[in-house]
C-alpha cells in the first residue's frame, strides 16, 4: 500500500525510520494471515533488511500471531497441571484412586468430543479454514469445570446409595433417579444460555456458543447420566479402591434399598 505521497515507504521526519504498509489478500484474523505475519513475513523482512538497519513486523496479524503462540504454550502447561489438581481433589474427596481416573477420562472424552464436533460443524460443514485459537482454552475451562461438577454430584449420589446398603446397580439407578433431574435441568439451562451466542453475528462468539453448548450437553446427558453411573456399576466395590467409600453405614437418612423396604413391609408388627 503506497504512503500518502504515493511512495512505497513513509519516511520519518528525521530520516531514521521508514514504514511500509502491506495489505493481505485474506482476513487479518485468519490462520493463513497469522502464519504469514508470525513466521514467513518476519523471516523475509529480517533477511532483506539493509545492513545496519532493523526490520520490525507489526500490525494486527503480527500481534495476534504472538498471542496465539503464547496461548499454545500455555495450553501445554495449563491442561496437565489443571488435570492433575482436579484428579488430586477428587481422590481426596472420594478416598479412592480408581474413581478419579475414570471421572477424568470421562471429562477428557467430553472435551475431545466437543472439539471434534465443533471442527466438523464449522470446518467440515461450514467450510471454514480453521477455528479460533482461543477456543480450546475456553472449552477446557467451561467443559472440564462444569463436567467435573456434574460428575461430582453424580458420584456423591452413587457413594451415598452404596453406603445405604444397595448393590452397585441399584446405587446407579438411585443416583440417576435422584441426581439426574438436577444435572439435566442445569445442563439444559446453561446450554440454552450459550446457544443464544450463535446469533451474535461474530465468528468467535458463534464458535464459542456452539462448542460450549455441545460440551455441556455431552457432559450432562452422556458422561454424568450414563457413562459415570454405568462404569461405577460395572466396577462395583473396585471403584472405591483402596478406600471404603461404599462401606455400609448406619444412617437413618440414607436411602433404603428396595430389598430393605420389602423386608420391612413383610415383617410382622409387635
């Protein structure tokens, strides 16, 4: 882009600096523009700079290229650190080493499935060249945090049912019966809220609204309501190893099992 005087470069008044403006043939926020401004353009500018001079690449694309690189580096740090901390908290809460493992696997599967669904929707169907580099960290914060909350609510009910003397399958059924409506209602309300962002008309907000909504639905209706209770029922007592989280306790407020209810009805009165 020529300068105000029609020259390729705009020279400063003291003659010590010059600015050359370039107009990209694509969106300055696209992945192609960020790759160009953050890599190739800088290499060419530095290589072609005259002796004794310094070439600097600026502009919106260059700035966002640096932000993307910093964000990518942070993802490699935040993801494992946050995952380990959440697993430790779950282990201390449940007094188990097995349950936190498959709870974290369930959350991870929800994250990967959500990201895959978003790629399929916007790149496969929508024909976009890529997704915003902010999206993975946003998804991680929302889907992992909310999915973990739903799983904690469900696993707490599963443990409560086991402590009341129920077998693993009955405990799973009771957990879904009692905690399922709360998880489902919370998931629908939150997913509906983020769905409204689909109509924002801004590319990033549209991607975020779709991805977070799908992630919340998967976390609530697939992972928490089916996968976690199903795995806990299949593992049985092993799910609480090496602790005794399912040990029967004498608790008047605990939910009685169907067998206990039947037995109490059949007992003669004295």
